[in-house]
C-alpha cells in the first residue's frame, strides 16, 4: 500500500469514526486456531488512552465518509463541507494486521457512511471481516456496524465473521429522530438488530446439539444514543435503554454526550459544553440496572424525571428511601448491601467473605475500601458508634457534600449556575 | 533468644524451601531476605538456605490445599512484587493459613490477608498493563522486539498471553530493568539474556536495527492516536491516570514527532 495515501485516508476516516463510543473488546471467547494470529479469549485490553481519557482498544475507522444521508447530528452528513475519503478493502486488512502484530490494538471496529445503498455498503464491511478471518487467519476482535436497511442474508454473513455487531439508534425518541434525521425511520435500525438477535439465539441453540456449529457474533450486540442533542430527559433516555436491553438482548447501551459539530439551529451550537457529567450519571444508572439489581423505575420515574448532577444516582435513591436504612452489614443480604451508597460490588463481595470470619467494624470496612463518607449514614456494623441523630435527607446530603470534592467541581458550578 | 535471618537465592522455589526450613525447625523469631538485599540486623544470626525443589513442591502443595486457587496465585503474584519485606509478610500469611482449618484467603479483615490481596492486585494490574503497553517493533531480522521496564517482575505472568496471541510471529519481550527476556521461536518460549551495544537507546527506533516499514507503521499509529482524540473532551488528568507518565518513554504513540 502507498504510505502517503493511506496516511491521509487514515487521518480523515479515524477522525470521522471517533464519535462512536464503543471500544469493548471482551466477551468473545474466540481462541487462536491453527497457529494463526491473535486471540480474543481473555478480558478486553485498552492498549492506550487518548488525551480525552477514552480507551483505545480497537482500530476504529470508517470504510468511507461519503454518505447519502443528511442526519443533522452527524459529522459525515451529506451537506457538510468536509474532506471525503474511502479505504480499499485490502488497505483496512493491512492496517489491522500490522497494528495488531505490534500489539497496538485488540482488533478492528469498522463502520461506514452509506454510499450507493445499504447492501452495497454492508457487503464491503463483510468483505473486510471475511478476508481477515479466512485469508489472514486472524482471531482478534472484529466489531462491525450493522448498516440500517441491510438485507438479512448479509447480516447473517456478518455475524459469522464478526465478534460484535452494533447499530446506533442515536436519538432516544422517535420524535427526536424525525426532527433531526427525517430520511431515517426507527424501524430501519430495529430490523438488523432483530435479525442478529434471532440468529444469536438460533446458533446458540444449535451449538448445544452440534458442537462444531460456528460462532455467531459471540460478543453480542450493542447500540449508542446521543445525549443532549434533541431535548429528551433522563427518564426518557433510560426507558429507551431499558427497552433495548430487555427486548433485544443487548450487551451494552452507550451514551454519548453530544459534541457540537454543526451550526444547524435544531442543535446545541458549536462551543457549547459537552454534557460529560450528565453522561456519567447515565452510565451510573445503567450500571445500577445491570449489576446492582435496581429496576429503572426506582431511579427514574414520572415524579423524578432527571438525575441529580451533584450526587450519584444510588445516593439519590437512598435519600428518597430512608425508610430502608440503616442496613446491618454483618447480616444483610447481598442485594441490600448493594444498595448502600458508597459500596461498590467489589466491596460487597469482600464484606460477604470477610464477615464469615468475624464481625466487621468501621476499621475493617475502611481498610476494605468502603467510601465511609457516604456509607456511614446508611449502615450499622459491629460498633456502638453509628449515626444516632434522626437526620433528614437534606441534612445528610449536606453533610456528605461538605466532606467531599467532586472531580466535576468545575463543570458542576457551571451547569448549576444556569439555574441559579 | 536471638532471631534468625534466613537468606535465600531470590527464586520462588528458594523462598518456598525457606518456608519449609522455618516449619521444620519450628522457628518463631525469624526473618527472610533474598541474597541481593541483605541487611545486617543487630543480634541476629544469618543462615543461607539451599534451594530444594522437592521441599519447595511440598510447601507449594500444602499452600494449595490450604488456600483457594485464587489465594495461591495471589501468593505467587505478591512474591513477584519484589517489595521490601514481602517474604516476611508472606511467611505471616502462610503461617496463618496453616494454623486455620478454614481457607483464610478471603478473611479480608485480617491484616496480612488484606495486604497480600492488595499487593497481588497491584501486580495483576502491572501484568495487565504490560499486556497492553508492550509495543513490538519489527527488526531487520524479522523479529518483533519489545522492551519493558515494569514495576514488578511480571514477565513470568505474561508469557502465556503473548504465546497464545502471537503464535505465528517471532518475538522478544525484554525486561531491561531486570536484564532478561522472553524469546518465542514459533514453538516455545525461552528465557534469554542479551548484550546490547553500548549507549543503545531503547526509546529510539534506529534504522540500523529496525525494518524500513517499521517507521511507516509507527507514523500511522501516531496519526491514528491523534485523530481519534476528541479535543473538546480533553481530560489530561484522566489520561495520565490510565497511562502513567513512567510508561510513556516506550509507547510509540507518546513519542514526540
């Protein structure tokens, strides 16, 4: 390949792909076979981090940034005046292999603008994956974008070579989508997602009977929503997210704070801040749903439609439900321990193990790594020192905030001053 | 009673042989040091321990029966930390494990157990970092070469990962701090020591040693690294937490243009 041309294309097409958040490279269980190259059995590895603090695990590029669509929120929209480029299939294969051999990456994340038609585009994405698997004997991780509107047959082929497939619904509500991307319909996104979901179920069932059934998208599906571009509240966002987790068996939903890239007056203007704190609170909520046993309606509902920015969603839930506390860490069940603010799942497991040997006191809990600043108001342990005052939620919140500094201190005061 | 200071050869087998000796002689006031870091204590009698593979295996099997599988690998990980005084902490841990009917490696309210778990975690983190931060460079003799300077002695822990992953290429990973490396010859991994030319600069990719295409791919990787960053989200504090500065010198993407 010609170095200079590739260099130019790589700059353009990596820059265009960077708004896709997913960088996961785990969960695939694809082992190295026949002394080939690569192995995707272990946990994911972040080989580097960009200066914005995001993990670099995959070579994340577009095949091309030519696109026939004109979605307002997208940097490669047809009407945007930017440099365009397109990789050849072989160029992507060579880059992936050579980066992988140097231990730069875990694999490839290939997306694309839509040129000519959905099928024409999807076919080329599948070609890259197929070449990597069959010609290069590559066992690293491959994440392909499902192009909305691609045929079932192509989606099936994609799943045979890729570890993960994803299609970004981008805008959390249908009304928002209509406003910002009038050429696109929600069902175009859903169709490939349903196809992949059904194939995964079917291949898994067959594998139970016939052992050499090939893997089909072993790392599952994911999607992404843009936050803060189309006016949805957190309740709407998390309801959509919950809907997709439940109905399409998604592995992950990603939330991407909108980075202003356009003067379109339907969108936040260039120069306005990326809502990073809000994005963080949504991820925390997502974790509470998936790992801490919370139902989404406990955290966000008709009466509580937006997450607090100054405190985390678990603390916020606890303050609204003081009647559930205090919890005795020496006797409480796992699912109740997980609800104590300041206790992560790692601490929960440590407590469950350690309390089989002796009753735990504050000193033990502190050494184990519990964030006592938050946790102390919500638990009792083997000590007669505990919060005896009958404190109100506001009082507890005040005490906690007084004794902590948020890493978001600066953006907090900015964002709050809007209402102040 | 004077206390005894046992000196071993620095290997894991040597350490386990020392543990055997402690239990065999029912020693109570005892410290363990490796031969590279002897410090003469007052009122203490030095004794050299001979490394004996059979005795080491007996102790190791005992350890494995008294700890969960995670507990025994944590013990090995903690040993590889090479931290000052780690041997004494491990001795305390093993003594506690042997004196208890229950498997104690999850007794996180016990000071030695918690400490070993924490040290093992840092070693595990360093292992994972090396799996991430190794940067192979293709030499003129078609070997993918990487040099590292890990905080802890993690080469023994990363061998399997690289052997499985890069099964079809020749590679060397060299720990320049400890002066030894791993070489994979397409079949097996061997431990090697290399003599480098005087004034060899490990941070530079010089064309006398490295293949021509190496420069192109390093450039492409640097360009990619820059292009994939979102300027309006810049957060150097987070960046440095994930990629601490001490690792920068051998990361191709962090080299100045």
